[in-house]
């Protein structure tokens, strides 16, 4: 399946989930505001591409892909709240709480997180004879929660405004806050396709290296990017004294580290031979990313 076809599937299904008439109308509007605000859909595209790479059924993996985008969007809504990063813009639009107020922004995040699990478990029940599908749900749960993104965000908060910072802590924050969901995306896609142990291990290694690459480029763009392309206020890392690759190593070394992570990510894909084209292109796009 082409990358365009996968993107179209994701958009249509997300729209359908958020149009569920059983969701209270105002809550559905607040949730849809952020989900449909035009993100890159990186995680769901990676999930479907991993499934496709392993000859899996992309349509069957679609609930997992939409769920991971909902979880990612909830994390952005909550991260933007005044009690966290206090951001005014996200995905090129005013942040959720700026439009709907903090109470509804919290609820929209809560709604997206719990709806994501409802969607994944409904699909898992429909595939009840396939334990690999449950492993896919488990991969998403671990990537999102106290063993992944939430743990990384907690460590990030603890280390804010700390004058000292070390490379080990920085890597731990990045691997969890950003990397865990990217790794979960490819692993869930691999499980949904019934991938064997070798394939899953390769996807884990790829996810870890790609997560690092993505976050280092994010750190660089926070210094060098422009608002129109990124759709969010930049320079926030420096003003919050956040521990980042640029703060710890400087721009040049951060760029070298991004290249090194790209090499590791390419190496992890070797087992997939010519079926890894989507991910090889993604690595190059990420090294050159402006948004
Ligand atoms: C609130 C539990 C909780 C977690 C927040 C995701 C996150 C953790 C914080 C967002 C802040 C941030 C800049 C994180 C690092 C990189 C990142 C995840 C950027 C946003 O992802 P993109 O670029 O966004 O894929 P789009 O909008 O394209 O989906």
C-alpha cells in the first residue's frame, strides 16, 4: 500500500472515530479540535508502514494507528497546559486550553487517552484468536505510560531549571518522553503483522535509534526552526532551562549525534532489505526536517 493511501486511511478513520454520536457533542468538538489540527501523523504512519513492511493487513492495524495518534494528541494537549509547558500555539493554532479553557483541555486529553484504549481493545476482542494483536496493544500501553512517555515527561519536569545535567539523564528523558511512543508505533505495527522475534527486535532497535534522531532534531529546531513551519512557539527549551542536546553539547555536536543516530536507525533496518524503503526515506526526511 502506498504512503498516500495509508495517510488517507488514517485521516478518514480518525474522523469517523471522532464523529461517534455517542460522545457528548462539546467534548467531541474539543477532542477533534486538536486531533484534526493538522499534525504530521508520524506515529500512525510508522505503525501502518511497519505492518505493511512485514506483509501484514494494514486495515486491521488501523485502530492501533488511530489510537496512537489520539494518545500522542492527548500528550500534546496536556503538555501545553499552564501547569506544564504553558504554550499558546500548537499545530499552527491556538492551544486547546486557549480556545476551550483548562477544564475542557484536561477532559479532552483524558477522553482521547481512554477512547484510544477502548478502540484498541474493541479491535483486540474482534481478533480474539490472535494473541499478537494483544501484544500490539501492550506495546502501545507501555510506550504511553509509566514505563514510557509519562515516565519521560516526569523526568523532564524534575530536571527543569537544574543547572547541572548529564548525557545519561538526557538520553533517558528522550528515550522515554519521545522515543517510547515512536518505538511503540513500529513494534505495534510489527506485532499486528504477526512479526517474528527477529523482526520485533529489529523494530525495537530502529525505534530507539529513530526516537533519538527525532528528538535531537526537535532540540535543534527549537533553536533554529521558524514558527510558521513548526506551528508552535520556539525557544521554549532555553527559556525553561530544559536539558537538551543543544544545551549539553552545542549545535554542531548535536548535529553529529543526529547523524550517528540516523546510522544506527539504518543499520537496524538491514534485516528488512528492500522492504524498508518507507523508513529509510523517513530517516532522510527527519535529518532534513523543518517542521
Ligand atoms: C503530558 C504525559 C505528557 C507527556 C507529554 C509529547 C510530550 C510528552 C510533550 C510534547 C513536547 C515535546 C516537544 C516533545 C518532544 C517531541 C515531540 C513529541 C514533538 C511533537 O511531535 P510531532 O512533531 O508533532 O510528531 P505533530 O504535531 O506533528 O503530531
